[in-house]
C-alpha cells in the first residue's frame, strides 16, 4: 500500500523521506533498547564493563548491589547484545561486547556524562 502525499508540500525532500520511512514496527527494537537503557544502574554497569572484564562478585562489590540484583541487570544487557560472558571454571566473567552498537553506546554515555575513558 502506497503512502498518501503530505498535505503541505513545502519541500520534495521531506516527501521523498516520508515515502521511504520504515513502518513503526521497524523502530520497536530501538525503542526497546532505549527503554532498557533508561536505568542509570545499567548505564553505569555497561560503562564499567567497557573498561574491564569482571566476575559477578567483584561487579557486585563495585556497584554496591546484591548479586541477584546485579544478575538481573547483566541478563538484560546481555539480551540486548551489549555485553558478553565467558565461563572460567566456576566463575563467569562479563565485558562489553565488541560490536558497533556497544561502541556507539559507550561513546554516547561518555559524551552525555562528560566523562573520559580511564587510562
């Protein structure tokens, strides 16, 4: 089904853009990612994991959170493809994923918070 023309035709560029605009459902994944990241704890945790790989107990201590509460946040970040986990014996180590989405988010966090990567 073709989209209707815009009521006012101020500029053809806008009409061409409108003709190619994805359906609302195609933005659902981005909206879900932003909703999930609306939690300051997850943003702080993700930023930390951009700079180190760490186990749950040490992360719990750094974040001053219980292991079950932190596990919930880690699960959401992992489901979003922002972090990865690897097992070494009984320990599971977490770190930021190496993908364009995680890299972009890392830069956005540091820009928005006006902080820099530690050396």
